[in-house]
């Protein structure tokens, strides 16, 4: 053997290597064989005869399964109801719904404004303590728990005054 004919991991002996122009899996998957997805799609699209009352109709197998699931759910079958609900949630989920802008009444707007103000004060206080500087005159700072407790209920929009 020469140096180029090393044998080891990933380097089989020369006589056992693939010949040039020959596949490593000559029998492989035959052409034209279908995968599960294709087979299922074909089966579900086939049409069958179904009797609905006195009328005989031809519908797809997929439609028949949906009708059967819906009928069982209506009759009170818990599993059918859960399955139907999951399918509906997946197909008609929140990404398909148009989000409507919520309108706030005056009380909700006041509460939201108060909350935003508190968040702003907290963020500014954290920034000040991180920088180690004292607040300037007139600058909004975080209120202490004593100041909040001493504030009258009439000054706080988040407290019901009735």
C-alpha cells in the first residue's frame, strides 16, 4: 500500500470504494413512489357516496370526515368537541382575525396615564441611582412609600372615591 491508500475511518480499502459513475445506492427508492403526504391528499380528495336523509350525494372523503366530526361534536362527544375546537383554533386563529383598536373611557385613560407616569418615575429613579447623582430641582423622582401613603384618596385616580 502507498501513502494515498490509507485505510481508516471514512477511508475504506480501494477495492471496496464506489466505482466512478456508480451510485452508492443503485436500487434506491423507485421513481414514482409517493410519500405519505401525497397518499393522504389523494385519499382525502376521492369522492364517496353519502346518504343525507333521502338524498344520496357524492362528497370528498375529507368533507365526510369533517361532517362526521361536526355531527359527533353536536351530539355531545367530548373528544370530537376538543378535536374540532383545536382544528378551528389552528385554522381560524388570532393571526387571521383583525385586531380592533380598543377605545378607553375617561376612567381607564386616567388610570393608564397614572400608570405610565409611575413607570416613567421608576425608570428615571433607577437611572439616577445608577449614575450616582442627586435629582435636579423640579425633576420627577420616584416617590417614597411614605409619600404615597400620605397622598389623599382624592389625588389618586386609581382609588375608587365612592
